[in-house]
C-alpha cells in the first residue's frame, strides 16, 4: 500500500502540468499508525527481540527508494518496540525513523552509540530520528551522534535523558530539537558537544536540570555551536518557565569570544526561578554572544557572572528590539567588559528588590534605548 501511494504521488509530480492529474491536491506525507511490530531489517540484527524489547547488534538502517528524494518524497520508517543499544554496539540511522506507540530507546555503556546520518551529510543518507513517546536515554558512557544535515527530534510527551556520563555529539549542520511539550533531562556528568557554528540544540519544550547539574556544552577542536530557547507559550509580560532547576543546579555557557554565538533566545525570557520550577544557583556567561528576538530578555534573579560577552538584538536597531537583561539587586552580580547592542534597555536594574548596587566596568551600550 505504501509503495502504491508513493508511486501514485510520483506519477502526479511527473505530470504536474496536467489538470486532470492535479485535481486532487498533492501531499508528500502519508499517515502511518505505527502498527508494524518491528522492521524486518532490525529484527535480523537483534540479539534479543522478545516481548517489547530489541537488543541491537551493530547495524545501520538505510533509506528505502532513495531516488524518491529527487522528487521531494521521503519514506518514513516506524517501530513500536523498545530498543536497547549496549555492550559496545552501534546503531546507525540513515533514514526518517520514528520510535512510537509508547516505546523507548536506551543507549547504555562504553562505546555504545546511536548514529544519526553520516559524516558527509549526503542527501541520500541523512537521518532523522524521532522520539514520539516515552523516552530516549543516554547514560553510563553511551553516545548519540547527530551528523551534518541530520536531526534528532523529541516530540510532545516524550523525554530525552542525558545522565551519568552519557554524551550527545552534534556535528556542524546537525540539529537536536526538543519540541513544545517534550523535555530534555540533563543530569550530573552529562556531556553535550556542539561541534561547529551550525550545530544546534533547540529547546522549545522543557529543560530539566537535576540536582547539582551544571548545564553547559563544549566544542573540542571545533567552533562552538549554540543553544536556542524557542518556547512561545507566554506573552511578552509573562516569564517563560520552561527551565526546571534541581537543587544547586547551574547554567554555565562559555564561548570563544564576544562575537561567538552561544545562545539564541526567541521566547519571552530565560528565567532563573519560578513558583514551581525551583531556582538557578548561578548563571554564568563568558566569551560568548547571546542573540535575542523582539521583546526577549534574560530574567536573572540568581548570582550572575557575565564577562567579555555580547548581548544583542537579532534585528537591526529600531527594527523590533530585544529587552536585554533584568537584574534585581541580588548580592552576587558581576557584569564586566561586555557589549549591549540594539536593545530596549541594555541592563534593567530593578535594584530596589535586593538593595545591592550595581557596577558594570568596561561595558559598552550601543544603539540601546537606555543603558
């Protein structure tokens, strides 16, 4: 049935100028209810496949009918079994692959790896791994690699857990997207590497920092990528509470200089506390650039340390500018040697709340409505 649908769509594309063929609108997507128990190719490479669990040996699942891509058609693969990648095995995904129907995937143990796409980023071998429900877990030395032009997508209701030494490695041109309603759980010892200017971790859903976790990323041997916060559920007067802080959890972002983009904020704010979400123990930004969309801000009511960095509107000055940084007279605030560009207010010092004065040595305010 699926092959028939794709062939029919190809026929309609090939005869796109024929009004009879185009009488029914073309759709390049087809609906799959995830009813298949397991892909036969996967089944052949499972050392254990009983009940709801498949333990995978080394295997790469490729794209079927890759020439369909020339017509803009991508075939999707689905599985509703739990997947376990362990004991040093590797599972490669070079197609559109969805784990669904309340199934989960775990990558556990040294040299165990889920690899999405392949290094060249070739159109015929790029991958998209979609977690539709339950969770994707990476821990105890397990590794998830997202190659150039490939994606890892965490859908609404699903979780992505990086715990106990698990590693996420995103290559330049790769992207991880936590959609609205999805969640990234970041534990002590988690290792995120964003390797290249266009290696992106986008969080439209929630980020949960476990007790004592320090949210950060590294970029050994490469330019740094960036983290994008893009939840749009609140209006411009309501802080975005999509970061959940465990006890003594912190945010520490370090780039390669003032022009190195490390954060992008297209939601109302990065908020360091909340009635139900706990409080950030420390926000630290060093040698990096934060780009913010219209009316976005950093709402920082915890200890703050910002040095040699840039806070800037994503747009030209006057073309709808971001709001900048809010601080509240808390005891520990150090902002120095940084540039504030094209903002409504570079720093909004609501110092009467905490009563502590504020000094900003070496800072420059450029095209800001107010400093």
